[in-house]
C-alpha cells in the first residue's frame, strides 16, 4: 500500500480564514518499507502570519515572502503526491489538514483527489492513548527533532504507521466515529477522567469519541455504564 503522509502549517488556526504557509508530504510504500518521495515547501500568502504561529513553528512572513511557492505548487506537487497514493495519512488530519487542503483547492478552482483519509489521532486501536503527536511518537519509541515542521510531522506519522498493519488502519478509518457519554455517578468522576472522557460544560456531559466497531470492547473495559449519543465530536469540542 502507498501512503501519502501530509501536514500543513498555517497563518493561524481558523479554517476558511487562515491559509497554509508550509506543506510537508511523504510518499511511503508499506510493502517496500521505504520512502518513495518527500517534499517540504513554504507557501506564499497575502495574509499575515500569526505571531503565535511564528513562535511555535519559527516561520515568519518574511521567510514566506522570500522563499514561498505560489499556488501552482498545488497542481504540480500536492495533487500528484495524493494521486499516487492509496490513502492519505496524518495526525488530526481529517479535522484540520483536510479542510485546509479543501479550502486551498476551492480558492484556486482545483478539486481535492478522492482518497481514504487515515487519521492517526482518531483511528488507532482504542487501547492506544493519543495526545500531542510528540508524546505519541515517544510512546512508540520515536523522537520528533523538529516538531511543528510540516515535513518532520509528516515523517513522524509515517513512523507511527510502521507499527500498525495498513489494512487494519484503513478498515478503522472507514469505521464511523461515534460519541460515547459517561453514565457514571458524580462520585466516580475520577474514573471517568482516567478513561480519557472529556467534559463539555455547555451540555454538562462527559464524552469520548470512539470508532463504532470498538463500542462493545470499550463498554466491557469500563467500570461505569456508557451511552451512545447523536452528537458528533465537532459539536462537543470546547
């Protein structure tokens, strides 16, 4: 299987408003166990780069203006990489990077190639704890020496992918994500927190996104009852 691992850094974190300033992409063959292609480019934008983004990534507007590529890079680099792959992989990619890519494509009148998207934040086996990419990499025995570099993060996800069967990950990616709600009593909140449920103050519920195929196993593993809700994760994110 050929994976396209991709990552974007952007002018800010508002999808539809902020724009990409860096693209990192890696084509990886799971059969050959080798990288087939890797690219990292800065991208031109007419938007200012948020100072917080510069602090985290080190990318400045001056660097983007001097070294950034224009939108032709989408057609000449990004699209061919995705089209060459059987699936796109990334970390938090369906919630963020896909929409960055889609907004970019719409602005220049080009479609996003249709591929399955495997998200190593949401799609890994449910027993695997997730959090910041650097922490997850460390849990798997890897270090990311350049965090928040688009290419380094894309390579990091490739490393994660080597720990899991690609067909398993594709199957999990295609399984719907549902939201569980804790039915625990208030005095059991410590147990709920330990099980990585999140608190939504607006709806006053403890909730957790899971893959539909894992509900039975997760239910058996918990020391308190749960219910499946009609909420989507996006509705409950604080």
